[in-house]
């Protein structure tokens, strides 16, 4: 059971993928559970930025495949992607939720409790980059979804905090196609272009951009 075309249009981010293909991808997805489905409806209604179900499944699959047990999220909003990560790390795993707004964090907390993953999640309220800079440990996965102008700074902060063999994952790296079409590029687009080059040029990372939804960069730390 998939989702209707109007909802698929909401997930599509500026035509990165050909429309009929995008419709097919989202209409083919299995139905989510009650909590995720409610979060998707809330995000669509209130224009809350979440990664959506196709990308959420990628996150859970990648984390499960790599045996990840620690995930640090930079920018979590109402906690939609957090739940996908938490279900992957399982009992004994830990996902760090970050958001600058306490209202978002409280809403996320209630969703985590209903989804049965609250015991695996640490909620941190404040500037995500500052919160990451305070961490001394290394993580299996760092997920980057903050303001796009901050992406180059995230690159510098995140690298030493990812373990060897860990993953640095970033959303919105195709920016509704603006990375290829915007001329001259706006400040946010310039930042993403710089960030993508940093990823691909780094001798310490092996990077692939997945052209799904708004572009997901997956970088393996060598």
C-alpha cells in the first residue's frame, strides 16, 4: 500500500528525479506504522522539513547493514529520521537528537515514546554544530541536515568525530537541482556546491551522492 500522488508531490524536491519515476517510487512503498504516518501527515500539513519514507528506509537499511550503534543527528526537527535510525541501532544503540527549538524536541519526545524507541534516544536542545563540537567520542554515523550555509563547517566538525569505517550522511545535497541549474548560485547553493566538492576531494572519505528525493550524500570514512 503506497501513498497518493499529492503526497508524492510533497516529497518530490524540485524535479531531481523524473516525475513519473518519483511517483512510482513513493507509490510502491509499504505503508508506515501509525506513528510515522502521523508524522508524515503533520510534516505535509505544516511544511516541516523531514526526509520522507524513501530516504528513511535508506537510513535504516544502511545503519542495519553496517551494524551501526551510535548515530549523531545534526538537525532533527520533529524526530522523523531519528525514529528510522533508532530502529536500526536497536537495543543498546544510541541516537543523539538535536534541534534548536524546545517545542520540536518535546513533540519529538512524545513521538519517540509512542514508537517505543525513547530509551535509545538522547535529546539535545541547542545549536546542532555546537552540540557536536562538545562531543569527544566518535560515532558510527553522523547525519547532517542543518541550514545549508553551515554545510562546509559541518564537514570540518564531523570528520574527526566519525570512526574509521563509519559514515557521514548528508541530506539536500542536490538542493532541488539548483546545484546544476542556478546561475549565479545563491549563498545556500554555493555552500552545498563547496560541501560536495569537499566530500569528493577528501582523501579520507569515499563518497557517493544518491539522486533520490533531494540528494543524499553517503561518505565512508577510510
